[in-house]
């Protein structure tokens, strides 16, 4: 697989203005006739050959301007169609290809999921439908005629608006869809199948009457209402918040059960993994509802950030993804609780993006080179990309930021843009030079900012010194260059140790923001009589690691008194992290005592719970949740022993459960839903459930016998999947017959609900016990499991590999072997999902020597297997480099 470099970008030599597709659906022999209106690109090389991309295509016929092509005029392989001397004027190519949707296990291009024809074209799937200039800067207007069997495919959907439908013989019918907005091929989609439907109407602020519809498996229409409502709320929010209105007469969402990603923003026809559409209280947890809402919003918001303004090339992926994640995060924050959502965002970033940025797969938010673009749909491009946009807003202020967004959308509408175009809009509105800020897009690795404070009582000043350091990271594209200082917005304030803000002033702090833009800088506050406690990086104002040597009492003061909710939570996390790291480093055995530091933490949490838990249960649940094992591993950084981390965490959980037990039980009772209360997925109700279940979890850690009794009672009585699954999770941690019986009952009860079985698979795959490996192997033989379905693989094998550190990193290497074996078994079917699974090895260099050698040999075994897909060979190669 050859390397593609940003530095080598050249405009296409030819453009395609219009595409007329005629797709005759057939399970194994689908025929596609593409009529392409081409012309030389004035910005391209005159007379260059025309090379159209293809992938596993069978060419049936080709004509140029209505005539067969002469001998030697074209070369055809399954991967490319080359026209050696294209006309140097507008011309029409008509190409007929045949594809086999039923044999398409890669789930890229046209495939079938549960009998439904559907497509996935991002990043490069359209070339699996017809020969094309499959690059995002070639934008065309599409008209698509879809013909199918009336029985098998009563629903026929395409991009844009429906313009015609009718009969096509005794058994077949057709529909013609026209999308007036020019778009790149990756946004093409079609669907054909038997589907149930729910619909609603939305009138845009421009007065357009839009029909919104959500299509799901027949019989599951009742589970589509929440998603339907989320579409309408997303449309309203984007109008209110960014002044962006929808631009077609219909907006369709289709849920399919076999899907590589979460969802896809095809113009006017979003196709979703059904996991992110279907919801009912009995089958979906509160987390599912929140994810559905966020992903519906995300894909809808792409209509502007991604579709109306698309990417010039795939190096610019963050231009649409980082921005759109930022937009969906803002939506969720507005619809739910902003501090609670911010904490959730940061937990994801630290659990997924920080390790990526610290491991062998580290890459800049805008990569400079790739071998396989599908491997760059990463936490770095998405989540860190969103943080960059958020920093931009912090630096410019919300009004200037909004004007910059308006300018970006209006100047780049209808174009394939770059990160430079994006930044230029904000530079123009703010009058600021953003060249230095742009380094965030180019430099990989998580910066560390060390903070030290000093109070001078005589001068009544308080100074804060910030020192930023950046890892030096070599990538395939570039040797390790010395990193340059980044522009880091530090939102901060001073807190009085006994509570209350300190009315200090510092010239360089504007609206609570200090901008750190050099390697080291000192900020001086004046009129500070007594030593304050600094609260820095409020709201996690930059994606950095903060080294701030606060005392325990200072952290406790922040937990109790900071006006910034994020930093209150952070104070509790930091206190817990210190205990966890110290115990894990010491290799401490499982024990009843976490030491005096732990005692200080539990006393502070007791005070906190008494004062505030009932007022904001969702926040309280987060404060009670200890940093995850992977986060502790990152903090330790090298020679990590996952078992020691697990023991440290377990010991502290036991201590919290014991010291807070009666309070936690009291909160469970106080927050109980009255019997028969109607279900609501809203944030407040979900928050109550989350605190009740966090309490149950800690109580059970300290007293498994009492815990399992409570959990089994909850399992039997629960009215929601949230409560049932939380109870089952508690039960799953206590070995014994009760556990096996409860698991078996649950599996039986939901044997016809694949999405619920996914939760059941995941929960079992995450049991931190040596028997889990065999359990996972056993479940791979379960009738509901299939390597062909990405959700099944993710719930069982990826949960084990990514979310069960002690068992994936078993000292005997059997966890690595299992993951490697599944990667290889899967690679021939679905390389994208296989490659994603292989990223579980991302942390292999961090673990202690014995494990490291076993991980390396498993990775080498994968890397040395002949016939690997480009996807897996890319991940394996970079992981070992
Ligand atoms: N479907 C993926 C997303 O929306 C890729 N565009 O992020
Ligand atoms: Zn996206």
C-alpha cells in the first residue's frame, strides 16, 4: 500500500459536473449505469489521462459521447479505468458495472444488511459501485434512479428529493431521486428494502416545510420516536445556535444492523448503525439515549459542516469531524447539563485520545501522510479536533467565534475546503493572526503544562508560572522535529481556601482567560492579601495534561468551593488518582486500607454528598466515579502492571463503599422512582438513575453479599434497561452461581434482541477474572454472535481487548493471542473492523517487560501474516515501528 502525502496534493485533472445513475438492485447481480458529464479542470494538467478509481468492479460496457471506445483507448482493471486521451472539452462517459451486494462483507460500497440494500461510501466506497473520480474535491449533482423488486424493496431511497416513481414491469418498481446540491461521491447513498417508518414535519426558519422520516426494521417503529424527535431538536438548535437551516424537502434516516461506523451523513439520507437509532426503555440504557441524541445531531450537523462545506482532501478530515463533534457536544450540553457533559467529554478524551497520542499510532489532528485513510477516523481527528475548535472559541470569545463560523459557512459554501480556509474566516473576523494557533493541527502528542504558584504577602501578589512541554514525535511523514510552543487558553480563577472567589486582578487575564503562547510564562495577580488556591484550566480549557502540585488541602478546597464544576470534579479525580498511582506503583496487595490519603478523600466525599448529591445527582455520580484503569495506566506511563492498577482501584472502591455505605444506601432510597412513574430519558431522570447505580456499585464493592442481594432485587424489579444492566453489572463482578444464573436468565430473556445481547456480551467480556478469556471464546460460539456483524465483534471482542485491561494484558499473553486471532479471522471479511480491533495493542510498549514481549510477538504474528488487508497491515506496521 503506497503512502499518500498532503504535500503531494494536486487538483484533479478532470471534473465531473453531473452524475446520472441507474441502479437495478439484485441480490447478487446489481447493475449500475453511470452517466458522467466530465470536463477538463482548468486547474489541472491539460491532456492528462483520465484515471477513474474502482474497487472489485466488473465492467460490462463503456461509451464515450455515445460511441464505443476504440481499441487501446482504455485500460480496465478491477481497481482503475484509464482513458488515455480524453477529449479536451466537455464529454460524457457512460459506464455499466456489475456488483454483488450479497458478497460484500466489507460493508463498503453497496451491500445488504438483513436483506436491506444500503451503501457506505466514506471514505472511498463509491468506487465499489462505479468507476469514478473518488475524491472529495470532485463535486457533482446527482440524479439516481433506483429500481428493485416491489416485494423485497418496497422502500427505495436516495439523496435529495424524490422526483418520480413508478412501475418497472410486473415485479419491479423504481424511484428517481435528485439532489440539487453538488457533493463529493463519499456523500452518495441509496437504500432499498422492507422498512417500517415514522415521520414528522419541521418548518425551517426559512419557511421550508421538511418531512423528516426514520426508517427501521418493520415492527420496531415504536423504538424510532426518540431519534425522530432528536432530528427535529437538532434542526431547531442549528438554526438557533449557528443560523443554519436545512436545505431539502426531506430528511431521511435509515437504521441498519450491519454498519462499520456509528452513522453516516449522506446528503438528505443519513444511514445509521441501528444501535444509534433504536431506543425503548426496555432495551436501551440512558447512555444509549444520550448517544442516539448526540449522533443524530452529529450527522444532521454535517449537513453544513461537511456537506455544504466539504473537505478538499482526506487530510482535512478534522475540518468536518472535529468541527461537527464540537457542534454535537454543544448541542448535548445545551439539551442536557453542560458541566456533566463536559466531564463526559473529557473522560472520553483521556480514555481514548490521550493514549492514542502517547502511543505508536499518534498522529497530528491533520495528518501529513496516510496509507489507509479509513484508519484515520480516530479519537485524535474527532475529539482532539473538537477541542481545537473549542479553544478557538475560548480565545476569540463567543461573539467573534460565531461571526467566524458565519463567515466560514458563507465564504466556503459549495466548496471543498481546507483547515486554512477555516482559520482564515476567524482571522478575518477577529483581526488576529492564527498562524501560531494552527500548530495544534500539525503537532502530535499531548502537551504537558506544569503550573506553580507563589504568594508574596508583602507585595500582596500571587504569581502563577506555566511551563509547557511537548513530546517529540516522529511519524511516517516526518522525522521528529522539535515541537514549537502552542497557543494554550487557560481559563482560570483564584479561590479562597475557605470558599468564595478572590477579587484579584491580573492584567493579562481577559474574561477569565490567560493565553499561554510561549514555552514558559508567569502571570501576576495583584491585591492578593492571603494565599489563594488557584483553579486552572477550568472547564478543561485545553487538551493538555496539567501538572499542578497542589496539596491535599488545596484540592479539597477546590472540591468544596470552586465555582467551576469541572474543576471540582477534577479535584476529586486528582485526589483519587494520587492514591491509585501510589498504590499501583507500590504493587500494593488488595487490602482494606487505601491509606490516609484515601481517608481524606472519603471524608470530603461524605461532606459533598450530604450537601449536594440530591441537588445534582448526575454530577455526584461522576464525582464518585474513580479514574478508569487506562487513565491510571497513562499516569504511570511505563512498566505498567494492569493487575496492580486493578487492585489499587478495587481497594479504593471498597474503601469508598465502606466509608460512605450508609449514605449511599440513603441516597438510593431517596432517589428511588415512585412505583409506576412514567419513564423519561431526560437528563435529570437519567442523573438520578446514575447516582443510584453508582451507589449500588460501591456498596457492592465493599459488601458483595449485601450488594448482590440488592442487585438481584433490582434486576427483578427494574422498569428500565439502565437499572437492569447496572444491576447485572454488579452481579457480574461476584463469582458464583447467582451470577451465572442471572447472566443466563438475561441472555434468555433477550435472545431475540441483538442490541441487548451486545450489552450482555460486553458485560461478560469485561469481567476482570482469569476465566473471562474462556467465557469470551465460549460466547463467540453463541448463536447470536457473528464475526460478520461489527456490533457483535465490538461488543464481545473489542470490549475484552479495549475495556478489560487485566484480561487483555494477561501475563501469559493469552489475551493478546485471542485478539490477534480474531483480527486475522476477521481481516478477510471486514478489514476496517479488524484494523480497529488491532488498535487495542496501542499501549503495548507501556506494559511491563513480560507482557510487552508477549504483546509484541502477537503483533508480529499479525504483521507477518501473508495477504493482510492494507487496513490491518498499516496498523500493525505503525504499532511496531
Ligand atoms: N460517519 C462518520 C461520522 O459522521 C464519518 N463521517 O463521523
Ligand atoms: Zn462525523
